[in-house]
């Protein structure tokens, strides 16, 4: 059996790791403390402010994801539909740590023009978890 096929079969046999939004948020706490020793806790209010704020590039998270993170969004440039961000409206959102980090990496660069801090990520998740 060829190596790529063997590797694919092994990964197919492994269950996908599913986390809760809270677990993913908590995973950023130690990193936030390391980045800023004064870090105490995440804030949904700061997360909402981050979500709505226009960056120096003139964009925001809400530009594609709408003012209501429970609603379906649409990519600002391509028009592609984007599933709701809030876990209350999309149970698959924030359940795969690798995907969460991938999208933070991509979207922080696109919107902010930089990497987001662990505190910003945790605050953002705190906000999304608070949406009812």
C-alpha cells in the first residue's frame, strides 16, 4: 500500500476532534496571559466592540458577517454566503480548534492587516457565545 493512501486511511479512522466554544475560548487564556501578564479574563463587550469596529483598512467583521452574528452573511467581495457566526444559530461554529485558528489567521490579516492577539480572539469568542 502506498504511503499517501495509508495515511489517508489512518486519518479517516480517527474521530474528528470536536470542542465546545468555551473550550476553544479557554485555550486562548494561557496564551493571553503570556502575551500580557495583566490579563484577567475575556470580555464579551470588548469582543462585540472588536466585531463591529472598522479597522484602519476600512473593514470590519460585521461587513461580511452582518450586524447580527446569528444571520447568514455574505462575503463583501465575492458575494459567497457565510454561515452564521454565533454558535446559537450555527451549532458547528467554533467546534474545531484548527478551523477556528485558520479563520482567525486569515480574517485578522484581511480585516486588521495583522495577527489578532489571544485576548482579541478570546474576547471575540466570548461575544459570540453571549449572543442569544
